[in-house]
C-alpha cells in the first residue's frame, strides 16, 4: 500500500499543482421521484410527501451559490432528486447560477436527452452521471430504478456536443478490487475527465445502515489506482465530518479536491480547522476557506442579479440567516 500511495503521489505532482480545493455540491431538493437507491438518504424520506414538495426555495439555493463563490469554493455540481425540477425550472436556475459564478457549471440531474443538453449548453461545462458503481450485479442491487444505459447515452451525446463528462463512484457498497478493470474501461470508453470518489455513509433506514464505512486505506486504494491509470483525471474525494483524519492519505493518493463536508453547518468549527490543517500537512495549499468569513458587501452581490425585487429580498434574507448561523458556529469544538 505504501508503495502504491508513493507512486500515485509522484504522478499527481507531475500533472497538478500542490494545492487543494473544497468543492460544494449544491442540492435543490431532498426528495426524488425514483427514491429507491439503496444507499441514499433520499430513499428514506416520508412516502406521503410528493417529491416536488421537497424542493428548496430558489432564494436559499442562490444564497448558497453566493456564499460558495465568496468563500472560494469550487462548485462540484448543481444537483437534486431526479424529476423534482422541470426542464424550464432547471434552465432558469442555471441562468441565475451562472450570473453568480461567472462561469459555466457541472450539472447532475439524472440522465438527460440530447435535446435538453443542447438547451443547457449556455450554462453548463459538463454533466455528471450518478453512476455509483460499474459492477452490473451490484448496480442492479443498489440502483434498481437507475440503470447505467441512459447515462451511457447521455455521455455519448455530451461528447458530441463538446461537454465534459464526470461520474460518481461510491466505495464501500460491495465492490471488489477486481472491479477496477470495469471502472477503468468505463472511464476510457466515455472519456470521463472527472470522478467523485465517495466513501459510503451508512444511512439510517437503508440496507447499509449497519455497514461499516470504508476505511481510509480502502478509499485511498481506489484513488491511487485511478491516479496511476489516468494521470490527468480530476479526482474528487468525498469525506464527512468524522473523516477529517483521512484527508492526508487521500490527498497523497492523488485526489485533487475535497467534498461532502457539511461546510455551512460546521463553518469555522474545530472540524473545519482540522480539514484545512490536514490538507496543509499533506503539502497542499488550501484554496478558499472553511474558517474565515470575508468582508463582503453581500447586499451589492444580490442586487447585481437579474432577479425581481421580491426574489432579491428573499435571497438577502436567506444570506442573513446563513451568515448568522456560520458566525455562531465559528470556533465551536467538536
């Protein structure tokens, strides 16, 4: 394992700078019209609540994007439950989001047909397939209503349109090291340029509720193998609030960025400081901040948006709530 990590670390340094970013995936809902992926918290939501009623408010979503931009976070992707937003709603959100970010973003809303990819072209730089695992038997078990074939068609259409392609992969659901060849072939076939390597988060009410999360070494093994096989691949590693101590190893294994940390909830806390310190101890400069609020004219940022006065007011109110909560959390010990 040590030699594998050392090799992956050398490959990383040959192709990327010694920095690390925090990537924020911004969700627009906590429900999903599929709702049966065996690992996902969305599968454990109250069944009497229609998925479209699980939408976050537009104001809260845009306020989060404003915060992410000002704190120097990268946007992992804009995402939520499949079928919760209409194509028109997604297009409207993307327009406002790109006004905030000043650049196109990654989108992950399930397998999209070419006609919708074309519609979103002014706002997206790439699409993310929530593929989770490439082992066909395991995939059928954990994602019974989310087959791979539609994502494969989306990747093909995205390639034709010049869009970048990314995918998700969850370590700890039952894949084996022998499955790496399947993953490697899939990445090559569809020209995947970015992969999000998450570690299973055992979620109450799912079949994985009592499954131990993967060890740091197991998550690092997959990242290292990917780094060596694909030197230019953008690899994001998912952590959690109780997994800060594995950051050094995952970065040494060749990860480019960190995600999954509940950055708004734990902003400025001892956990957030630990994450920044772990990254620096691994020899990486930390871009952005999880601990220091900038001096910013938040009202001016809101007023720049091409949104009506009512929506601007609501965004400002949401920003105020977030900022107040983040200030309260600063310097708390966990």
